[in-house]
C-alpha cells in the first residue's frame, strides 16, 4: 500500500496564518453561538409577528452558519486548526436569548444583543486584517455585510 502525502500548492506564511487566525477565530466562535442561540430563539418566539420572525430567524441561523464555515475554512486553508466545539463556544460566549417562550419584541432585542458583539469582532477582524491578509479580510467583509443586513431586518420589526 502506498502512502500519499498531500502538500498545499502554496504554503502560507506562518506569521500571516497566525495573525489571520487570531482575528477570524473569535468570528467563528461568535457565529457558531449566534447559530445555536438563533435556533433557540426560532423555536421559542411567540406573539403576533410569529411567522415573520420565526422565518427570519432561520435566515439569521443559516447566514451565521455560512459565515462561520467560511471563516473556519479560511483558517484551515492557511494551515491552522479551528476549535469551535460546543464546550469551547459555550466557554467563550454569552447569550441574551432565554431558554423558554419569549414574546417577539423581547426575542428580537435578545438576538440583536447577541449579534452586536459578533459584528464588533468582525469589524476588528476587518481592521486587523487590512495589512495582513486581504483574502481573509474579504471573508470578514462578506460576513459583516450579511450580519448587518440580518440585524437591519430584525430591527425593522421594532422601529416605529
């Protein structure tokens, strides 16, 4: 039996890889938490706007999962591992989303409260990656665009 060794086409500069991972890892963790807590919100939202919020929260969860996957895959593509196990995510994040049924206005506020620190981490990644790795920064920019759009859609339900 022949053993096959795979070598990346280009090796990432270890300094660049470490710096990119430093900025993208909190993004992965935050998005993983947002996906789990967004699904919790999706299941337990109540009130007059139930259907709209219920379906919108599914989009928030999908976008959070997609963003986490993109950021994690970038870290791995640069040659470093990602630790986004449930225990790791739980130890590094908090949530405003409660464990039970919640009226839609309060649930939206809770999900937005969970989104805001993730958006701040993404902005920190964008700022930090500007001089380090533009490909990683592009991923962070796309994640920010998606998060801010989802936040806007949620907030529009509260705006008067």
